[in-house]
């Protein structure tokens, strides 16, 4: 049934969505207002970001150091800043970084924004909370926009993520990553294990098209 629904959506809803997202759009979530450019992942039309946001809303973020890797339009980062966290928001896509700076001003929050390929340009430090909605489809990115979707043919994104993570956590850090059942979760878990991390599922959410998982990444 789910395969049939995906086929129907792909033939009907998806072309309309692609057309809609070809221009810059304004997205509102409660008291957050974002400008979302067409080269940036739109948090309103995909389940993963809002699912992770829902989980983050359970946490006390006041006075916590918070890192969002691949922040995109910045929904999670703006939310964390509104809750009193000290936020570093990063993205590899320069268009996303420009949008983050505008969304920072629009929402009157403090964000330290860095254009970086994962940890590459982030000064070494320990964060209390790290959130990531990663690209998880196996294909090499061909454009800036593709980095929101594709992790490389051999999962290079995850190799780099887990290899660098130890330098940015302390013993009680919470590292949260959201993925779906359409990705190679076995590969991701193996890469975590090779770097002395394991993934503990802390939340799941199923909709008509997919099932999402939030993993706590632990030593």
C-alpha cells in the first residue's frame, strides 16, 4: 500500500511541489518566520525537521550550547535560540548560509552562523546538544542544493560526521539525528560503530509515505 501511495504522490503531488518550491517562499511555524530559498531544504513540506523539532521541544535548552549541522533555513536553530540556547548553525551551502543570516534578523535571535562542511570550520569545543537532519540518499551531490539530500555514493557524509564527532561532545552531550526507513540505516549504524558510537532509537513516527526515526548517538 505504501509503495502505491508513493507512486501516486510521485505522479501527482510531487510535480506541483517542485514547481511551488522553485521560488523563494515564506514559512511560518508558530512564532517563527523563515524565508526559504529554492536551493534550501524546505522544513514545511517534509516530515523529518518538524519531527526532530517536536522532540527538541521536550528538552530544556536554556543556557545550553547547541549545534545544528546542516541547518538549512534554520528552523531548529531559531527555535533553540528562542528557548535560550547558545546556538551555532552551520551549512555547507552558501545560499543556505545567506538565508540563515536573514532569518536570524527576521526572528531577532542570536545565532553564530558558519559555512562549513560538517565540523571542518567549527572551532573545536564541546556542545550540550547537537542536532542533525542529515542527507541520507546514496548519490554524489552535483550542486549546492544536493547536499541536503545526498550523502555520497558510499555514505561519505556519515563517515566524516562520526569521525569528527568525538571532538565536539562531552560525556553528557545529547546528539540527535533523524533518518527515515528509505535510507541505509545498517550502513549508518556500522559507520557509527567503527568510530565507537552506537545509535539508540528514542522516537519513531509513521506517516502514509515513510517511517522516521530519531537516534541518540552515544559513545
